[in-house]
């Protein structure tokens, strides 16, 4: 900051003005021009400051710190330095603030200049604002959770029975298995597969979808996303991979102004894009969809904000970006059947439900914790996070969140929440006094059902996903080798009865999920055995039924807990060792 003597005398004072005439117009004009240039540059690269600007507009603590700091900086920027010098001499308080080792001539400080003094004022103000922002965040954060919980409960509908799962779209292939097998099935020298996500294929099945994005710094700067790859997740017998190659003008893995995320922020600056893009195809053309989250202010009893759904941004390969309201997204033919509602918003809404009985109720020490619930913790090795994405009857994707009662040692389920992935509408099932088995215990039961397997050394149980069959909740758990190159079998654990059913092929899984079989007759299908639970003996897990060519039962072998069944060829040496079941 240049300082010019306004009096024409060399008295050691520095001010930013001409030596003759009125200094103020020159000073303000110069400052306005510089500020306009800076604002213009920031506007051109506004995606870089998107997070800071959004926090200042839609966060109480951000408004105090960032907003207050910006206003202070602007005031100091336009404040004439000669007035600062005059006020410094006249104010003992200001003199104390700027006391240092500088010398003075005729009462005016020499050295340091007005720029340093302004920076010190700004630093002092920012320190105060930082403390105030922390103080504001405490009530604002609690009220945000409380208001969000009230809104979620007000829009939710309690159901008496679990909605039926879509038997045609089970989540059979875990993400890690899909990542390993899919990346091992493609070969790109200049591209790589990006982060996987869940999308619906054109035939209605669910799949893990990947952007084919540039690999390496040079390619990220100059090359384009090459399209989308989708790998079917509903079959353990044969994973189907479809590739839709088309260069994206703006895509994933492309840097700076060529990035799809950069460009959706240009057209939808007042929304957040917390979710990963959904990659999918429609009529053979690949697309990207970014769910948008906004916020709204509540002034009473203390200013706070809550998140809301702002629609989404649909990115076409040719660079066209459609910013859609929630209603427009739901009516869009290209997006039909895809996930529209932000998953991160669902996570925030269900995570706030611990506040539904009030702020004080959930507080440590003084809180009663009556009716308080929290998102169920997933054990290590689950390779999943809530909410779970499943498909319900009618090809309706849903986000499912398992909630457990408050408490460090509580692992049973208290409620199960379903969010429509198309509309964000909530339904939930409450267990009342009954507690259902949670994912941690279910994974333990899946391991205990087969004590012969070398768990951890050779195989792991992974990705528990809740599915609903004939009004009952089951945990669908997959067994995979430790290198995640395959899925060897699926284990279904009943969250109520705590019995485990092991199924080894796709036909068996679909038949089970359809609910065409009842508790007295579970048929895995093509593996040649019929599995029948044994309700009268708690030590017996199920019976293996041997049938003749007409389907009549000729033998009935009980299988106890901790035992497993295998089908082997007649010449297998294990078949020669007769052991009692």
C-alpha cells in the first residue's frame, strides 16, 4: 500500500493520496478499481471458493467468522490511512494496541506504515470473531439437529410391516469384489475406473457403475472422461459388464474448468454437491447425475440452518448441464429409476433422530435418553456404510438405515428407516419392546454357522445388507476370499429368529427373496438340496432333505449349529469317510 504525504511536508507520516488536491476521491477510486479486479478474478474461478462462500451464507459460525471478517477487511480496505494515523494519536486504546519499538517524529509513527496497522486490526478482529463463531456454533448446531429431527419425524410414516425386497435385484456382489474383478477385466492405458457407485441399468437391474476417467496428470489436464462402465451386482454366477464409451466434454477425473463438478458449480453455485456422481446410461448414452443439497435459515429461537434437497444436475456427454428442481428430476425420462435424493442428506436426517425427544434428553450426564436412537454401528470388515441402498418391489430404490437404542453396549435394532431414493419420503418400522439383531451380531452368526472355514485367513464375511422377505427383516451377508476375487456364498440371518440360511447360487437367492417358500420348506434350487428349518429343536439349524425323482422325501438329515453341508462328487475321498451328521 503506497503512502503519500497529504500536507506536502516531510514529517515522516505516510498516507495514500496525491500531494495536492483532495486525497479522498483518488484513494477511494484506486481502491474500487483494485477490488473490482479481484472480485472479477474470484468470480471467474468461483468453484475454487465455493465452500467458503457457501459456509458464509448458510452457516451461523461461518457467517460470523467469514462474513464478519470480510466486512472488517472491506472497511479497513476503504478506510483512509491518514485518518487512522490521526485516530491513533488521539486514542490511548489504539496506541496500546499498536505499541511497538517504532520511533516517532512529531507524534507520528515512522516505519511499519498504515498497511501493517490495518493488518493488526484485522488480526485482532478475526481473533474475536473466531471465538464468537465457536460460541455461536454450539446452540446453532444443537438446534440444527433438533429442527432436522422434527422435520424428519413430521414427514415420516410408521409402518407395521417391512416393505418387500425386489427379488430380481439382490445385492449379491459386494463393492470390493466388484472393484477387484472389474478392474481386472478391463485394460486402459490412459484411463482408469473411478469410484464405484450404485445405478440402475437399462434392463432394470442394479449395478456398480464407474466413470472411465483420465489417468495421470497430463491426461487429467488434456484428456476426457471416456464414458461409463457398469458391472451387474445381482449375480454371483457370472458378473456382466457393459461399457458405454463416449467422450465427455466435462467429466469425472478431468481437472479445473474441464471437470464436471467445476461446471455444475458454475450453474448451481448456491447448492452443495456432497454426493458422488451417479454414472448410468439411457438409450445407450452415458450420463452423470449430481444430487444437490441446499440449506434454509431458521431465525428462532437462535439463528440456525437445516439442509434440504435442491434437485440435481444432469450432465450430458456433449457438455450440456441441466439443473433440475426435485420435481423436474423426478419427471425427467433420462433419470427414471435412478437415485435422485442425496444420500448424504439421508445420512444427516437419520443421524439427527437422536434429538427427536429434545436437546436436553440426549445430553450426557443430565439427559434421560428416553426414546433416543442412533445409527447402528457396523463392525470392522463390514466394508459398507449406512444408509444401505437396496431395491424394493416395483424397482424402487431405497436407502435403509438401521437404528439401535442409545447406549455403548447396545447392538440390537430398535427401528429401521426407509428413504425413497426418488422422493426422499420416509417410512420406518419400530420394534416396540422387541429388539432385532443388528449387523454386528448377524456377521458373527454367519461366521459361527460355519466353524470349518478359516475366517480371516482364507475367507471373510462382508457387506451386511438388510433385506425384507414376507414382512421379516434378514441380513444378507456375503462370504468372499480375503483377496475379494469372488463371492463363494450368501448367508441370510433372520433379525428376529436369529437363524442363518446359507445359499450358494442365484436361483436359490431369488427364490428365497421372493418369499415363494415358507419356513417349512426353503429350496436353494440348483444345488440339489432342500433346506428345511427345524423349529422344534434349538440346536438344529435345518434339515437336509433327500428327495427322489418325483420330489418325494426319502431321507431327512438334521444339521446342527456350527455344522455345514457340502455336496461332493462320488469319487471325492471325503465321501468315503462316513460320519454322523
